[in-house]
């Protein structure tokens, strides 16, 4: 899966003069009237509220902004929200003077057909675009008459994934003007109990933060509130601009009295698994590093810095080797060697001596690293109870040797044979990220983009820390036979320290009295089995506080997780299998009102005295091209009368299966 990262949000309200074609009020010869504080260019944003409810890691986020046009002429108001790339938008409404214009989620192709007429008359760019490393920016604008009020409300949902021992909500706040009522409210409900909760803001001093922030937790409940007054928002005592410009971060974790936790509500279950205190399984790492000419300069220097830090973290029972590829392939050693102090010192010398040269032979570099791991296992050069991984870093596309992505993917798949994961790191934007991601997913790993920035070495090191400490291998989650339907992925090659495995499904019989879950895995010294037994009546008592949570959260969590895994699986599927995966993901997206790669949200809004539909594409990390840029409609390709907006999911080609009720057995791993 894609990287584990957390809900992020940037809130910006902008205002500008209406389009020149909009009727303007006649000029009045009046003295300058006094406007309330917080008015910018005639627009007063009098309320911005970010309300988040997190129930068992599943976050339901609502962003609401209210504004009024204090000017004598019509103005255009824009609403910007940055949300996580991994989140699904579930609703957007626009309310003007009491009239609400809702969004409707439809199959992408159906929505586009409805929208063709509007596009032929209109002018637009994508409403949702990639924004930085982890975010997508949602933007919508509307023309508001003098004296009129407008309310924007965006809802999105996401499953928080555990990363380095905690869950994180990252809100990037930037209202760009003083707001009379600015508020962040986060309520957390965790049946396991909350073990720690913290919140901090990068844009405000600790003294001021203490008077604007409240945070508390007790038992199962946690609460964070941030409510700065107008004066507390000022960048200086007499300033009219806002200092709210930066990161607001909430972190928490839960009690782990047992390795796992099962929750059952309304016929759906979720199983969280994160054992503590296990010894680390020794690992065998093949570092496959691109040293082609394009890596010259800062990129190669940062790669070296990261590798030197990683060598500091290697444990003596680990084994490693470096495979360097350019036009050809070279290695540090002929075979894997143990991470003894002497070998690590020699490895540091080797890393420092790495130099860029030549072309990019990804195929041969990967196959050499895979072969080395396979051979080490066959020749018993590595511990029996150890696990192997391949980490490949490249900044470009293959251009020598086997350069066809589909053939490289096939070669790698056949060489690994499902025995260990492949993690692909794409350095920068000048590469085929979709290829790297598909190849990693097909081999039980994931891809990560490394951004060309001053902290690229820390990004590389941060990735390594996620996979540095495997606690279990060959993890299998087992449930009562013939009692479960539509199970999400339930086998994993590794469980890493600080992470969490989440499995969800549907119960055949909602009236069953008890539920048992077994987890089996290979540890560093022996095979382990963990058992969770649930008494359904006790579970019902434990979840009585329904007024605090949204009651169908496990069902929506299951749908979110199922769609996410179906979309990953279909990237490497073909023919009927791909059609089945697509149909099932589409059905769930429509049923649960999720904006995904297969659906679009059509928003109707008033513009120049008539209602018009609106459209935008939701970008994926890989986008439409090698660059990873978002797909969008170019404004100069369209006429200029209407302003359509269509909210579309993360981009991938759409298939047209019959969308009747289908089940997808291909998602389950047994």
C-alpha cells in the first residue's frame, strides 16, 4: 500500500472581483463606510470550522466555511481545502442565501456524459489537484451578490494508519485573513482506550498555544479544541493579517493490553492487530541503487547520506549488500554479508566512493539483487529464521537493456516468486511512478516518491525506519469458517514494529453469540498464534456510547478498506478479473458515496442566473503521465461562458462492466 500517512488539511479562503461580464452596481457617491474586522476585498469570512470525529481509527471530517459579501458589487469567493491523497471525499454542498446545491456521486463515465454539454459551453480546470507530498487541493469558487451569504461544506473520510507507533492527524491551517469564529474540534473514540494524546501548532508560540488549545483524554475518549480569538490570530497586536499559517498536528495511540482487538457493530467486524514486545526478526536487505548520470550531484549525495545513516541502524544479525546499476551492474560483495562492525565500516567506505555514470538498467539491477537473496537462502548463508527484502531506488526510466516496463515487471515477478517484498523508491518526478508502484504492489511491497528537496536524505531514512524492524513474517488472520463474507486482505508477508494490520468483513449471522479470531505468524525464535475471542453481548455493552460516534463506522471502514484494496489489486489485473474487481469497487463507491477513481461527484451551482454543473479530476500519485502531474482540462481549450466542476477520483482507466451486485473473491488471500 501506499505509504502510511495521515489526514491533512489546509484551509484557505480567497476573494477576488467578479468576472467582468457580471452586472455591476452603479457607483455611489458616498463616504467610506466602516467594515467589520476580518473583511478582505469586501468578503468577510465570519466562520471556519473543522470538525473531526475519529472512531476506531476511522476519521469523518467536515470542513465548513461561511462568508458574506460586504461589498456593494458582486464578488467571487473561493473555498480551498487540502485533504489527504488517501482520503475519499463523500460530500460537498454549497449554500447561497439559504438555497443548497448538493453534490451527487455517479459513475465517472455517466457523469461525464451528463457534463459534456456544460463542458462544450464552459471553461474550467481540475477542481482537485495534487498539492505537495501528501495532499490534494480541493478548490471551488462562486460569484456572490452584494449582501449575500455563502456556506461551503466539504466532507471526507479516511482510515488512519499507524505509523511509528502512533496515529497522526496533520492539519495545515492557512485562512489568509482574520476569521471571527475559527475553530478546530476533534473528538476521538477508541474502545481499546487512549494511551496518549498530544497536539501542537508550528505557527504559534507555546504560551499563546496554551491559551487557545485544550486537549484531554480519559478512558475511551479524547478531545482536542483550538479556538483562537481575533486578537490571538493577529500576526502582531495592531496587524490585520493572520498568523494562522502552518501545521497543526494531533497524535495519539491506544492501549494494547492484548495483541489484537476485534469490534463488531451492525453485522460488520474490524480486527486490529499490533503485538508489542516481540523480538525483531533478522533481515536480509538487497539495496539496489541507481547511479546513472541523472543521479549526479545533490541526488547522489543525499542518497549516500541516507545510506550511511541506515548503516548506523543495521543490527549485527542482519545481512546486506549493495547492487549498483547504471548502464551495467556492479556489486559491493559477491554475496550477502553479515552486518558486523568490520563489514559495516567497509560498507561505509564503499557508499562514500559511489560515483554516477552512464545509463539506467533497472531490469538487470533488480534481477541481480533478487538472485543474490535467493542464492543466499538456497546456500544457507543467512539464518533460517530471517526475512528478505529488496529496496530499489531510481530517479528515471529504464533506457538500456530490457526497457519495456511490462517485461521488467514480468521478470521481477518470476524471479521473486512471492517469497519476499519489493519496495520501490522513485526519486523526483522524471520517472514512470505508476510502473514502480504496480511492480512493488505485485510483489507485496509498496512504492514511495522521494521529493527533490533539502530533506530527501531524511525521507529515504524515514522510509527505511518503517521496514527496519519486522516482528512477524507469514502473518495469517483466520476467522470462523462459513461465518464471514467479503473479507478484506487477511494475509501479510510482514508485520513491522510500530505499524498495525487491519482486517474487516461482514458476518453471515448477525445473531451469533461469540466470535473468534486467530492470528498465526513466524517470529524470530518460534511460530506464534494469537487468539481473540469476543462475547457479542459484552461487545454490545462496550459500544453503548453511540451518541459519541457515528453508528455505521465499521461498515464504512470496511467499505473504505475494501475499495482501497480492490483499486490496488486491479492495477495488475487483466481481462475478466479486472472487470470483476472494477465492478465491485464501483458498486461500493456508489453505495457509500465515495469519490474514487471510478466515480465522480457532480456539483450544480448557480452562475450568471442559471444552474450549471461542475467538474474536476482527482489526481493519483502517478497521474496520467510519467511526471505524475494531475490530469486536468486546459482552460484555453474551452469556451468561456460557464464554470463547471466535476469531482473525480484518483485517475486510472475506467472499465464498463455491468454494475449489478457482485462479490469479489479475488480480494481475499488465503
